[in-house]
C-alpha cells in the first residue's frame, strides 16, 4: 500500500493559528472613567484605539456573580439588554466623547484572554486579545494593551452568606448608578472604611434605607470627612462587633444577627470590607504582579506592551493597610463560624472540607483521602492554593473563584500561621469569564488547524497524518490502525 509521507513534523502547530480579525495600536479593556480617559487621550494623539467593556453584563453572568458579587439583588430590568445599554449611555456621557474622538467602542464585549509568544507559546502571528459577545468569539491583534478593568468585590463567608441578598459594594454601586436596577429596600453594610461609608451615603441618597454599618474594630476606619457626612444622617454605626449569621426565607435574607446580640431586619447585606484590583487578565497572560497592602492587594507589575490604569492598577494610596484590615475581619468571622459554613458557593465546599482538604460531599471520600488534611500537606511545605483547589474543588465553579479565591488564601494563611502573601493566590486561566460552549466551539479555525485536532494529542488509535485527512489515504491509515498493523 502506498502512503503519503513527507517526513515533516505532523503534530506541529506552526502556521495553524487563526489570524486576528483586526489590529489596533492600542486596545483598552474597561470603559470606566480611567479607561475612557486613556482611550480618548490616545485617539487624540492619532492612535488607532479599540475600547471594549463587558457592560451591559448579561443577566446570566450576574446570576453567577460575575464580574461582581451581585447576590441576586438585581431587578428584572437587567434582562432587557437594550434598556441596559441605554442606561449605560445615560450614566456615562463620556462614551460619546470617546466615539467623537475616533475611538472604536464595543460594549457588551468580554476580553477573556490575552496571548503572547513566550516559553509556552511560539506560534502566534502577533500578540492578541480574545474577545466575545453574546454571539461569537474572535481575536484582535494589538501593539499595546491598557487594562482598566477596575476592582471587584471581596467576599467573606459567614453562616447564611450563601443565599440571595448577600452582595458586594461594587455590585451595589453598579446597580444603583449605571444600571438603576437594585431590587433591595433595606440594607446592612459590613465595614466602616471609605468604601463602606461611600456605599452607605450613595444608597441613602438613592432612597434605599440603610439599617446600619457593622465594624469589627473599635472605631470607624474611614476618613474624618466621610465620618462627618455619615453623622449628618441617621445611619447607625456598630463598632467592636461583627455579623454572626444571616437569616433568610424564600426570597433570601430577612435579617442579620450581630455578635452584640442584636438582630437587624434587612433584605440585603452588603459586604464593603474591601475591593480587590481585577488582575484576572494579568494572571491569565502570566504577567507580573506584586503585593501592595496599601493599594488593595496584588497589582500588575509594569511591562513594555501592557499597562494598567484606575483601580486595576491599585486602589488609591491613602496609607491604609487593607490586608491587615481584611485579616482582622477574617479572624473574627472564623471565630464565630461553624465547620459547615460554606466557603465555595459554586462547589458547596465547607470550611471543614477546605481545612481537611476534602472534596465536596457529592464526591466519594475513600479512607486514604480522609486521612489527609491541611496539617499533613503542610508537612511537605507551604500550602499551595492550586493544589488545594484541585483536591477540594474550591474555586473551580462557574464564578471561577471570584467569591472564594481571596478568602481561601486568607484562611490558609491563618491555619498555617503565616502572613498573607506567603500563601499565593490560586491562578487564573483563560477564559477569565464563563463563556457558553457554543461561542468557543464555533471557532473560525483554518482548515489545517481543525484537521490537526485529530493528531495533536498523540493518541495512537487516532493517528493520521495531517496531509492525509480528507484524502483517499485516510481510510487506509485507519484500517491499518484497527487491524494492528502499526503496533
């Protein structure tokens, strides 16, 4: 039998990558104030600029608490994409200014990954960013990318937090301002630093009843100016206390119990203890990052073709130690929590599961698995959150760790008796947003690339040379495989 054999590397992927649909000198990810300003400045200087923003976020993503911790407190208005788009333009007139300056604007578009040639990838035609909307996914090439992805909510676990009505401050501010779609009526706010008081004042100004603020430290942590503004309202401030549980009904939260014995009636509990710079894209592209307690945690390190602006580059530097503050809250909530307190909502991993390094209850737990724990793992060296994630599934759910990634790192640091930062964060991988399989599967690949999937994985029973797929020789190869002639 005559076979078509060239002697080339039949599993090579060189030349099989999809060419990007377009190329821009600058791609700006995030159309908040900092991102819009960066895009306008570049466009006025003659640069070809693409500005993308994932807002309006689909109701499905909001339900999964992505990108912010919405906690099921958005109104039905969020299901109307045209209404949401109009609300964004009404709340952000600077978007029109950007378009008039020559910026190409894509709203409702997610930047789900950035790829550059390096040690793990050497076949890209250029550095590219992966984009997706509700219909499709595509690649765009760039010379420089500016990340203006803002900051996301920092979640904390306490009994009852895994029910509708517990949400983050950034999500609440988004629903009150950009979307005008907040469903709550009476809220309790955790924290008393600038974020918490700013959130309380905003809610109060929008007609939402604020039941009070809860602060674990003995005195308010915000600036004197904000404290003075809060004093002008009738909002109560409970210092030296913490939340012990959230009670709920069919619609979620109905009240909160405090450590001072008080029960506060509310339909929403807003976690405003801190924000975390959104560096998921930095992680996914294996970019550099550094820990800065006064800037909100891990922030991007500077690179030649990648820059960060706004809260993504770090929270405003006021000298406040955000890490120490968060760890104090975590210690207080750990002290009042129970072993069955859920840590990872997506996978229903409890605190006992995490510390015991056990999988969630829906998976089997054989005796050898039950014999291990965080203590046994620590005998081999520092805890590795990626290893913990694989063993417990904490952080592997649809929210991709946004509700638990940081608090898992804090809990592991507390249990190991180590400062935060010595326990690294679990890694992010692309796509950094949950995307429907239909979008990723309907990829416009070159013919050579789609054909090569048959051989790239090196499975002997599937091995057919790329150049023979779809020709008269393909059947002959498979016949030889099936009859064992290649063994």
